C-alpha cells in the first residue's frame, strides 16, 4: 500500500505549488501538512516524494520563463563555438548558474543522512521559520535595491546560489527566502532578487527530484500519487509565480516575515502540546 494516497498527494501538490517560490519554506509547509495528515515526515519514501513533486513547480518556472531561458541557453550554446559571443551577459550568466549550483550539490550529497534524518524534525522547521524571518527582515532593510537583473555578477550568483544550502540543511529556512535575502543584501532590487532566485533554483531542484525518484518509487510511494502531486504542483506553482512577481514589484517582504513567525510559533505550540509529532 502506498505511503501517500492520491488524495493526500493532491493536497501536498497544492501546498508545494503555493509555497515553493514564496519565501515561506515549501519543505516546512510540506512537513507540517504531512504531520497533520499523519504521514511520517522522516520516511525515505515521503522525503523522496517531496523532492519529486518539486519538479512540477520547476516545470512551471520553465514554462513561465521560457523566452528568457531560451535566450540564455541559446547565448550559452553560441558562446561555446564563437569567442565573440562570450562577452554577452547571457552567456556568462548561464555559466554562473552552473557554477552556483555546485556548492549545494556537494553539501546535499555529503549531508544526506542528516537531511533525511535529524534535520527533518518539525522542531527544526519551527526554529528555522522564525530564524529565517529575522534574516529576511534584516536583508530587506539593509538592501539598497539599486541594482537590476542586468547588473548581476558572478559574485552575486555564487553568494545567492550558495545560500540555498541554508534551506537544504534547515527545512523551514526557505530556499526562496535564503536566496532572495542574499540577493537583497547584495543590493539587487526585489524583482531582480526574485528572478535570480527562480533561475538558480532550476538545476538544484530538478536534480534533487531526479535523484530522489528512485527512493520515492522504491520505498513505498506509488506512481499514481507521484503523477498527481507533480501535475497539481505545476498548475498551482504557475499561478504562484505570476502573483509573486507582481507582488514584489510594489511591496516589501514584511507580510512574509509576519506570516513565517506566526506559523513558526504555532508549530512550536502544536509540538509542545503533542498535537503534532516531531
């Protein structure tokens, strides 16, 4: 019998789609939802399922930013054979994304036993939600928001890409929150920070989903829940991306900070009263 039913997979797909790119921690919300549905959060097949349905959200990014991605990939391809093309920002940016993905891949492989074990605890999620909120608020206040997407550099990409490690090790910190906060500290404006977060998430999240697929299928999650969760995640994530880009163009991240603190405190309360199991 599958560790996750089709109905549960649909619910988790909605949660993943809504939260993957908002700076509120998709992993944290998935673990909380799994706990409320009495799904064991540290089960290898459940951890694998969570990684696999992220591919649906990433597919939404690929579709939404198709023209941008095609332009960047085309520039990279031309630059491989034409020296003159290597001076273009898009060619350089493609290499920056590749280089910025290396740190999280290395840490992910080295720390996998911790990530799938002790660090999967809901206590860690609660603490990381609140701690990440403080980082996000400080970054939004510190950042001068004066640099656009065309002003990004190799250093920006490496700092922002490496910050994904925080979310990998501390579920609840939020990959989007960590990357956007780092970009803001680097003085990128909110829209540029958000778009950079999207682009840097594509290889890391896609790789994680493919890597975890064997665990999800082989350890107790059927093909049907995986397909349903991934498709629902794609549809919901597409709408979430469109909304977020419009929101950050006119608003600060304060609403997300307040929401994260409220969820973190509520989770601490549920765990302390044994309403939820860590």
